[in-house]
C-alpha cells in the first residue's frame, strides 16, 4: 500500500508571511510527483508535475522542490496573499500504474 | 482555457438506485480517470481509461461500477445499486500523458449523497 503523507494538516498565516508544506512519499518506484491547489467549490488545479530528483519548479510566488532519494517534496509560498487560501494536495505516481495516490492535503488560510 | 465539465453538480439518490455521473473531458486528452473523496478522507483512485478500455481499477471499483465513453466526448461512471458508503464527491479528470506528466485537469466534481 502506497502511503503519501502531508504536513502540516492545516496552517493559518498572515498576509505577507512565507510558508512551506511537506509531502512525503515512497522513494521506490517513483515516476512523478504532482502538486494541486484546490479551492473550495472549485476543481483541483495542477500547479507542478515533477519527475527528476532535484527538480525545482516555480510559478509566480509558488515554488516546489523534489527529493526522490529520500522521498519528499516541499511547496513554498512567498508573501502569502488571501487568494492563496486553499487546500494544497500532493500526489504520487509510479511508472507501473496509471493512477495517482494522493496525500491528505494541507489546508492553508491566509488572513489580512 | 479548456475545462473538464461534470454533471450534475449534486445528486441525491436512494440506496439501491442506479446513478450515472457524466463528464466531458478535454477533447485532445487521451487518458481519463475517476477519483472520489469521501468526506474527511483522502482523494482515492477508482479507475483509469485509455484507448476505449479500462487501464486500471482499484479494489473499490467492483462489479457495481462501470465506465463508458459512448460517443467520443462523454465519459460516464455508472453505479448500479448505490450503497450509503458510496456517498462522496466524485471527480473526473483527464490528461494527455501517462500518469499525467503534464498534470491532470479535474472537473469540479459531483457530490453524490445516498440516503
């Protein structure tokens, strides 16, 4: 059974704070690690897909890193804004299966 | 920007009834998926579909579940005889590549409530 864990479960920060979350996943049989942003009542939106150890990706104020040898990925948000409030999901894919295994998500709330 | 659309957004059904959840994936995507999230739990995989057949299914996807792509645009999930434990948010997704190396595009979900 593949286990994907995310921490923290929830986070409450003030506008302007920088923050980061962790996703840990099995280090064997790795193929891809996805990050999604999921706002309430909307569909999960793909942020990043990373496939290589040491990958770093950036989209605006959000960036992510990947360590496949030790089985973790970090998502960073610089200068959080209220519109960043959402649940951030990571999902792990192996090369032998066509499915993603999701973590429980980190629920971020950014207040003024 | 292309979207995956799901209908209905909410469905309430009686236990034992059949339901069909509908999805229109992105037109040039090749892989199609159904996932679900029971309230308070993780998003979990149900089934993947490629080249007009099931690629993979989870242990949840038993004989009560079936998928179909009847007309080249719609992708449906049928639950033949719903149980209380089928109550969940059901998400359809599509991707261009295997295990979504470009990322999945998700629909906004159908909330199924079985009473």
